[in-house]
């Protein structure tokens, strides 16, 4: 999802530049695209529901390695 979000930011900036928005319009669209990518990156991090610690991605866990909370 992250490569798509970054490509969307670049594409939006290119469209803004070509459509006559100038460099300022392109920069504004690029900044909005980067904010969207940051939102995706932040929400895609798996966290423990009990303590909020980061969990390793890509592995099925029985419990949190930090607080030892068990997952159902």
C-alpha cells in the first residue's frame, strides 16, 4: 500500500503542475499525498490491544512479548 500512496503523491503533483496549478499547486498536492502515506504507515503497524506495544509483523503470535497478554 505504501508504494501506491507514494506514487499517488507524485502523480498528484505531476497532474497539478500540468493542469496549470504551477509549482505551488504541485507542492500542495504532493504534501497532501505524503500526509496520506504517513497516515497509512502509522495505522498499518500492528499493536498489542492491552499495552499498545509494537508487535512483529508477519508472524502469528499467541501473546504480547512485552506484557504477556494472551491473544484469542
